[in-house]
C-alpha cells in the first residue's frame, strides 16, 4: 500500500498550491469545430513525396497497390498506408534492451497497448472536461501554419478541425479502426517521413501512450524543418499522484521529464500554458509549443 506521511502530504499540496494554473471553463463541441473552417486533410498522393521506408529511410513509391522502396514493401489497406518497421528487434537490441524473445518485442508492445486500452480511454464527446480541452487546444493551435503531422490522432474528423484552415493535415495512429478516415498507420517511435520535411508535429494527449517517449521526441525533431514547431499537450503529475489508480497511460510525467527531453533535443520553449485538469490536485494539463533550433 502506498502512503504519504502528514509532512509529505503537506509538501505535495504545497507543490500544487505553488502552481499558477489557468481555470477556464469555456468549451466547444466536436460538431461545432467541424462546422468551422479548418485544416485540409492531405491525401496519400499529396503525402507520398514526404514518405520514407521506416526500414531503409529511402523514399517510397506506389506500385501495384502497395508502397515500396525497392527492397521493402508496405501494404495499403483500404487506402491506409501501413508503415511499421520490420527489424524492430534489431533496433531494440542495439539499444541494449535484454529481451529473451526479442523477435516478439513489437507484438508484445501492441498486446500491452490493447490490454491497456480495453476499457474506454477517451472521454465521451458530451463530457464537459473533454469539450474544455477541445476549446483550449483549438485556441492553442491558432498560430499553427503549414503541414501538420498529428501523432496519435485518434478521431481525425475532430482532430483535423482543431487546426486553422491554412494548415495541411495528416494523422498517424497505430490502430486501423475507422478506416474511412485517411491517415498513416504507424507509431511515434518510427515516423516514416523524410528529415526536415514537415512544419508541425503535434502530440495531443498521446505522448504518455507511447512507450519510448524519448524516441518519439527525437523522431519529431528529425522530421521537423529547422525553425518549425512541436506542439504538445499532456498531463503533468504531482507528488500526491502516487495515491491515484491509472491503467491507461504508460507514463506519469513529471515536469522535469518533459523539460529534460526537450532540452536533450535542442527544442526552445515558445508557448507554455498550464490548466487545471478536472479540478484535480494531483495533476494538471500542460500545453507546450517548442521550436526546433538545430538541424
């Protein structure tokens, strides 16, 4: 059993009290967002010049209904390009991960994801807290311009509507449900885009669902053009979060973890907003925009 002594609990509450959180109850529904002018969704043909093989790093071409770099082939399932790397085991081993059954590592990762997400992980569209997040995110992204890669995009109709109409949007998600919505099927640790190829990478409440979040931030840095932007929304957990049950997220980020990862890859913080999350005292919502400062 996890417990906090009285002094520890007082310290945890002081940590919360020292924050200057924004309390904003304005909201917007997904239907209202979709009714506004918003980002155009890119097609596979528009996206193809940006795509690379997650195995070789070579450019991809479309051939006989699939994508290929000449050596590796990738299926297009009901219009969705499936761009997972084949030698995931090699990547894991080169990082020194001692996996006995390393050939099954990727399958284990996805099995864990499926178990983790067996319950309802997203708030219902009618949930007021969810609608407040939609409002905050749409306001946060108003200065976004150009091409957008939304990593962990979930419902593309809602996600694309968060962006201004001068953006060109594509989502990436590991699962192939809602096949009518065009996106890349892939994962945040292996972004199948050329270096320096895109204007914005967005992690909208998805970074804590990615097992190797450092790799995801490194990949975001790689694919961003110099001077362009990473937009992040995630929960930051405080000391008293140890008392809270959570089976949905891989990570309970502390603020220093996010700051450290961004500094590691030479991101410069541009916008930072901290919001109260459901009036809770053990975590809050961080909305952060950072600029790629080095190529």
